[in-house]
C-alpha cells in the first residue's frame, strides 16, 4: 500500500539535466528553485514546473526602414537562455520557454532592429554589418535582461532589400568596376608613352654622343679592323678605297645618291 500510494501521489520530483524546477504551493510560486536531481515534495500541496535553462536558438524575421527610407527585411538568429537563478520570477511574470519567445523576444527583436537600422543608410547596413550586429546585440541584451532572459549571441543571417534598390546596387558595382578598368588602361597607356619618350631620348643622346666621339682616326681604325685582306673589285673614281680617309663632319651633310 505504501508503494502504491507513493506511486500515485509521488512525494518526490526529479529535475533532469539542463532544467530547473519552479516550486508552487497551491499554485503560488515559491522563492525556492530546484536544481538538477531528485527532491522530496509534499504531494497535493506542492507542485513543480520544470523549465529548460539550456541555450536555445530562435530565428526571427523583421521588416524595418533605413535612414534613407529603404525597406529592409532582416533575418536574425538569437542564442539565449533563462537565468537559472531567476527562473521562478521569469515563470511568474512571463511563463515558460514558448511564452518567452512569443511574448517577450519577438517584439523586442523587432523594436531593437528597427531602431538600429533607422540610424544607418542602406549602403551602411551592408558595409558596416559588424557594427550593426554589435549594436543590436548590446541593445537586445539590455532589453531582455530585465525579464531574466540572457542573450548569448545575435547573428545577422540575411538582409533583403527591394528589387529596385538591389538593381541599383548592382548597377553601381558594375559602374565602379568599369571605372577602375578604364583608369588602369589609361595609366598603362601613360606609362607606355613615357617609356617610348625615354627610349627616344636615349637614342638621341646615343647618336649625339656618337657624333661627338666619331673621328677620322676612329673610322680608319674600324675600317682596318673589319678588312678581310682583300681589295674590293670596284673602286672609286679617284682610285681610293672605301671607308678610307672619311671625314665624319661630312657624314651629316652628305645627301643620299640617286638610285
């Protein structure tokens, strides 16, 4: 009979891992919170409501407007858990885990997101994603801490803009890429032109230096060094050999002979 009565009235309760027990007597929440394990209770008089205190993940979608009045649809993932030391107060004021998500977290996420995106333009929302995430994270932690809900982390999963704005962003990116390509081509053309000028200057300086250093003695020496020991079969009218006794001063003024 004792075992039968114990099974029917259950004068004990078991709190599983990752849970906390909210003790109620005749429906009134008590200050005592039950940790994991087995605990004796008074049947009929005392009841225990078990709540999960593990980290949970919930996704939220909310619409907002940027500072330049662009519609932004944002998807957030929030990792959170109930403060184990305040679980009795949370259950008394809000309810269980499902009621916390629907009654507290959903409107809080929407309001925090709208306040954060309203401070930035649509372009800043994209380019300053980390800064926006940090602001939402801090504001959401502060807002939900008053209800005994601890926010572990907030992730910005996705942003979606209107089709018109998305096409405008794509067109801007294409224009920037084309401008960069045109700048590169112009810069390369300038460098090639400067290289041609430098080569021309170098050739002119070399020719000028050659004219200054070209002497009859040098020409005579070069002709002798290149001579293979055979006289040419054709000679000039005065019987002189080619490249012999050539005056370099006359080279510049010499006109080309008619063919």
